[in-house]
C-alpha cells in the first residue's frame, strides 16, 4: 500500500519561478517549494509516470516485503510522506504551477 503523497513539478516551472535581475537571483532568503498544488498518492503517480515514460509499472508489494527489500527510509517515503507547501513560492515569487499532463489522467477532477 502506498499512501505517501508527493508533489510534482517540471524543471521548467522551477526555473521560470526564479526572479532574476541582471543574471542574479533576487528573492529573499527562505525556503521555496516549487511544487504543484495537489500532492498525489504514490500509488497513483508512480504507475502513471512509468506509463508516461514507457517503463513497466512498478510491482505491488506489502509494507513488510518492502521493509525487507528496501529498508525503512524507502517505506516511509512510499507510505507516510506528506506533500510540501508551495505557499511561500506562490506568495513571494508569484509562482503558478501548471497541471502535469501525464499526471492529470489519474488525478480525480474537482
């Protein structure tokens, strides 16, 4: 079971969100998560990403099997990780995430 959620975004969105003047970064110090607005459960985004890049879908396994095969850090990321907030980037950098086409096919629509 993969209940961990993760945010996605493209490198282009991250680069476009960086304010510059004369080639220098002009934002205030702080943490800026350049991520989408809808953290997605790994059980949805990982198979969708695999299909989008032509890779085989990842195998399903129990949490116990994953602990044995990959260890506790991997299991934590797959089952308990929560999405990041992009509010600072939206407020300070005027960041506006774009929908990810490959992911929009599996996310429930509002």
